[in-house]
C-alpha cells in the first residue's frame, strides 16, 4: 500500500484530531450474481470516533450489514468494493489479504446477529476465545486461556473458568452472545462492529448485552458501530445515528435530534412504525411504511425512497438528493422536501442543482 | 457417554445375532446339496445319508442353527468339508491380508479424497474444481477390474515399478509386502477416494458458508486455519459416516481386487468356498465380514462423538 498511512497510529495516539478513528468515504459495494449485478451500498460515508456509539439504522436489505462487512474486506469473492475506509489513517479498501487479516479481530472486531450459529460447534468456548489472542497477541496456550477467563468475566459470564471448557451448545443464546463479545474485545479493538447483536435474544437478555456494549465503549474507549433496526435500542444506547435506505445514507444526526426532529420521510415512517403503549393498547393499527425496499441493479439518479414517500414529486424521481445539512436543524438529510420544514413542492433555498457532490460531515 | 456406549453396544449385539440367522438361512437357501456334492460321482443313497449324519445335516434346522451359534461364539467355525482344515485357521490366514489391503486402500482414499475435496470446495468454479470433479467422475465410473488390469499392464509389466501379483507377509519382509500391496490398495482406494472427494466437497461448501466460518474470518485467522480447522472439522462429521458405510463396499470390492492381484485374502476365500459349496467356510467368511461391518459402524459412531461434542451430550440425555 502506498497510502500515506505510516505513523498514522502514532498521530492518533498523540491526539491528532484531524482524522477520526474510522473514516469511511463513498463506500460502494456491488455483487456480481447469476442474475446480473446488484447494488448493495451506494457512496456511504461516515466517521466513527473513539468512545462513541454510532447506530446504523434501516430495514433488512438496506445495505447496513454489507457495509459493515465491507469495512474489513469480509465479503464474498463476488463483491466489488470501492471508495475508502481508513482506520487510524490506514487505507483498508484494496489492502492485501494479509494486511486485512492483521486488522481483523485486532483493530476492528465484529459481533454478529446469530449467537446460536456464530460460534463453532465443535470447539470449546475457551479455545475459540483463546484463538484470537494466540493469533494477534502471540500468547501461549495457557496465557491465552487465563486471559480468556478474565474476558468472560468482563462480559458478565458467571463461573468463567467452568464455562471455558464447555461447548457452545451447552450455553444459552445470551451467554453465547457474551462469548462472542468476549472474543471481539479480546485484543482491545479500536472499532467494534455489532451487527444486530440483540435481535435474536429475549428482551431481558438484550438489556444485559446493551449494558455490556455501553460499558465497553466507556471503559475501552472503542468506537462502536451498532447496526440495528430497533429504534428502541438506538434511543437507549447510541450517541449518533445514521439512517440507511436502499444502500444510501438518507439521514444522519445526533440521537436526540433525530428522535425530536426527523427530517427524512423514511425516518418519520420508521419512528411512526415503533409500537407504543398508546397504540397497542387501543384498537389502532400499527402504522407501517407501504411497499418494500427495492433490490437495485443500479443506483438511479433519483431518490430511492420516492416510490414509498408521501411527499415525493417529479424532482424526487429524476434527481438524487445529496446528503446535506437540513434546514432549521443541525443534522444532515438526503431529501428534496425534508419533513417538518415546508410543504412539498415549495422550493427551499437550500435546494441545490443536480450533480452537486455529496458533502461529508468530517 | 457411558450410557450411549452401552446402548450402542447392545444394538450391535442384536444386529450381530440377526446376522448369524441370515448367514445360516442364506447358506441353506443355496441351490445344491452339500452331502451329494461331497459324495462325489458314485453317490449312492447310503453314502449320502452317512455324510448327512456325520455333519449333522439331518438334524432339525433349529438344532443345526443352535449348534452353529454356540460353536461360532467359542470361535469354532467348524472344518472345511473340502480340505479338512479348521475354518478358524483359514480365516486367520486370510483376515490379515484383507485387513491390510482395506486399511491401506482407506488411507489412500481418505488422503486423496479429503485433499481434493477441500481443494474443489475452496477453488469453486475454477479449473482446480473441474479437475477434481473430473477425477471423481472417473474414479466412480471406472470398474475396479479394468483399473487393476491397466495398473498391472503399465505399472508392473511395462514399467516394472510394482510387482504384478502375489503376497509376502508383512512380518517376513515389510518392504516387499508394501510393494505387493501398493497397486491393489491404489486400485481399491480409487473408487472410495472419489466418493470421499464428492462428500468432502459438498460438506466443505456448506461449512464455508456458515456463520462460524464468517466469525473465524472476522477474528483475523489465516485462511488455512479457517478452512483446515474450523470448516474441515465440521465437514468431517459427514465424511466419516460415508467412509464408514463405504468400508463395507471396500470389503466386497476387495473380492475382485484380490483375485486380480492374486492375494490370499478374504475375497479369494469367499469365492473359492462358494464355488465348492464349502458351507462351514462360507458361514465363517460371511459371519466375520458381517461382524466387521458391525464393528466398523460402532467405531464410526464412537468417532462422531470425538469429532462432534453435541453427540456426546445427546447420549447422556437419552
């Protein structure tokens, strides 16, 4: 790699505020399939800062998981990835397999959605946690197992020494997810990607897992990227939120701001679809967003949400709205007619000509 | 684990008992009368009756079965009616040859099959996979006897790399023994290698698309470790089953292979005894073969629990 990356880690340690820990620019992912190309992620840009929990929200199929996997080159061979992912100043898109392997598990670690299937059924929990320590930290078997005990303890697993000798099938889903987390934080990663870590778990177990994540953010100062479709989880733990739709970022904001003043009609729809005690108590039907997320061969020069949007007009169908600071609020939205500003069809002064490059928050 | 083992042993014993019934009944269902055959050309009724009485062939069927069963249990399989050699010593002479041949063939097959299977899965859609698949198709379709003859023709006669036929006991001269076993083992192992390759390939493809393999990659493990340890260990569960089932086929395949390479093993003993209506020898051979099947199956089941910890617990609960 010829990226000017050498010594970037040192810059970061010395408190260089110029570049955030994880800097993603124009990340674009497509897949070559038997039915032709499929576009999964379209020019996604975001930053994740140390000690911050960034939530990525969207429906199934909006590209949030694919984007997360693309960060460290974890996608299958038929994926094409372009754009830039810089971790601590080092470029990861286009890095060699060896370079990526050294980063994975060590600097950027993952927690996946399915705790029941994400652990290898034929190896003990201890071996699987110790493995990552032996690979990245060069520990001996006994050192690694001792450290694994500490890690299991750290993520709140009772009797860690006994658990170490057990196999995944002997553990509950919640415990398995804690094992996954222990494995992920074993090498003190700088970025922790949690892909729907609580979706498959009971509500009470969910709360425990979220506590562990929050604790790790505060204690280790890691940047946590939490992928979820659960807005309750977002409101609970996130610092900032990024809403994705059909492979694009449609809205990005501080968490309180987003819940108080959603600007994208998709976000408005998402918030409206959250069941509340008031809705489920009465006879009212839960509000939903009509239609489905489209599967795209190519990203159109249009708003991909237009077909489902109550405020869509001709312009939405013919010009892609850039992600830009929303009027009358402090966050960014990719919409020609942001909600809660002015009626659709009335041209806002903030509107721009087509073809304007997307802006980045930096 | 203890209960699992015990219940599995019980099942095996029942199967074995059924096997003795089938062997006993099967031999009696063969056309032809052994007493008449033994009496030879001048089979006058008195002589035939005498032979019947001598071998207990005039007793009730269940009496004959009971005698057969109790004698078999003590390792007494009777005496060959042709050669008057105890069946036990015939078996003891032939068994090591066939066992060595089968084990060597299995080793060859497992090595080639697992390696090419993994390769085909990892290099999916690339020339290496086509090559491996082509090899598997050939290995499955080419009959043993033809492959054996070709091997003798080229590797023995034309290039003189291996001896064409015959057998040297291992303890007598290990090097000569292996030289004589190499071709038969290779020929016998080819078909099994193809089966193992196909099974390894498909279960490897399954394993490679699992969440735990994604986890292993996300941990930053080497691809070699991901494939060779995390995925392979899981794929082997299915492969071991297939190997266990195929070991039976290996023993029957040995009949043909042993004849081609003139090895004094079980195959030769079986064919000879069937042609000569040598009841005691047939019974002994088939019973030992059936026992081998059952023992192999038991071993395969125990092997599972070593590979897959989930089976250990299931046995405890059951």
